[in-house]
C-alpha cells in the first residue's frame, strides 16, 4: 500500500511568485510544441504544394495570406524566434553559467524582447516588399 | 512491490553506480538545436533575400543545390529535434506505461512519416526539371 502514503512533495507552480524565468520556461515548451506540430505541418504542405502544380500553390498562397493564415504565420515566426533565443539561453545555462538571479532574469526578459523585435522587423520587411 | 518494501526508486538505485548511458537523448537535443541555430538562420535569411515568394522563384531556389541541400538538412534535423522535444512532453504528462508507449509510437510515426513526405517533395523539386 505504498502508493496511498503521501510522500513529501516539492513546492509546485502555484506556490511561487511568477517571474520572467518561469514565463520563458513555459513559452519554450509551448512554442516548441507549436513549431513541431503546426510549423512542420505547414513547411511540409508548402513543399508539397510547390511541386504539385500551380493550383496547389495558389491554394496554399490564398490560405497563407488570408487574415487567419497571416496570424498563424506571424505567430509561428514569433514562436521560432522565441524558441531560438530561449534555446540559446538554455545552452548557456547548460554550461552552469547565468544561474544568478540578476543575469538569469535579464536573459529571460531579453529573449522576449528579442523575439518580439525580430518578428516585427521580419514582417515589416515582408509586408513592405509585398506591396 | 512486496508488502513492507518501502524503498524509494532512488534508494534502490543508490550504490549501484552509473548505467554509463542514458544521456544520449538529452545530448542529441542539444546537438540538433545547435545545428538548427545555423539552419534556421539560413532559412529565414534565404526567405528574406528571395526577391519574391511566388512559385517560380521558390522552385528555382530549391532546385539549385545551394537551396536544396540546406533545406534537406533542415527537414531531417528539424523533424528529429521536434521528435526529441515532443518525447519529453509526452514523458512528462503520459505516465501510464502502455499509454506512454503508444503516444511515443504515434509521435515516432508522425515524425518519420512527415519528414519523408517533406523530403520526397523536396527531392522532386531538386531532381525534377527546372520549373
């Protein structure tokens, strides 16, 4: 009956005051899931549409440039940059560096600022060129 | 588990020494992430540098080895990284061994199947007649 005896648990999500490091940690997982499922599915659709002929590519373009399509693509662009930047942060902390509260917090905030900035720059350029 | 066996998993493993393996998945995730840092930057830069994103322009870009080769690597490494990342998510939330096995099996088939579709489309573009 070992399973019924409750063993001590470490404090979980609800007990901590929210900070940038927690937001970035969860965003890393959420954006990773979005990129893996939606991102790779759209990449695959794009490649097959390219080779399947003019009609298939026209359908892809029509969906991709519709309001919902643009929201999804912009969201995935942001996911890509957020996952990339927080991934770099993970590689840094993997070496044992940047665990002090100050630098850890700064790097976490920088990943969000950077991902939003890169997304805005990229889409400002893309939508500007398209006009 | 026999009655009265109160040892925790950690207690049972203690003193047995290292299994000498088990870090492979973790390390592969890091190695593919560094590769994707390069390949992802290449992909975004390439998309931004294309004069237009119409079918002809994109097909010409991916028909040339300078476009097809990095794209093939991006597909292979991208699907592998997605598989490794989503496995962590599945293992975190799907605890029952049977469900866990099935979820990981579905994940594996999706990743290999999706990667194959994307690679095959790319191969048709790369080895086919110029658009």
